[in-house]
C-alpha cells in the first residue's frame, strides 16, 4: 500500500469521525454532513491520483454528484412557492 492510498484511508476515517463529532457538537446534520462529504471527496480524489481506472473515476464523480445533491436539497426552502410571492 502506497503512502497516498494510506492517506486517502486516513481522510475517509477522519471524515466519518469528524462528521460524528460535528453532529455531537453542533446538533445539526448539515455541518456534520458537509464535513463528512468534503473529506470523503478529498479521499476519493487522492485515490484517483494513484489509481486512474474507470472505477475510481466513477466513484469520485458519484461522490461529487452526491455532495451537490445533498447540499442543495438540505439548503432548499421547501416552504417557499416555486412561482414567487403572490401579490393578490
């Protein structure tokens, strides 16, 4: 196992541990989820730098798409009208 692969595993574990710690400290899932997903993306990109196979590329792309989906859905205001405010 190379140094970069070991570092990617450390980042992945740190993402999980720090995500749980952020949830315990802040009590909100959004900061915890952001910490976890950002560190998992960093781990995936490190792994991609060592192993440039299609599987690694797909995993990195899936993590980035998951991050975008999660952050947009959690920050969206579902109570607002999609057509704007009513003036009647």
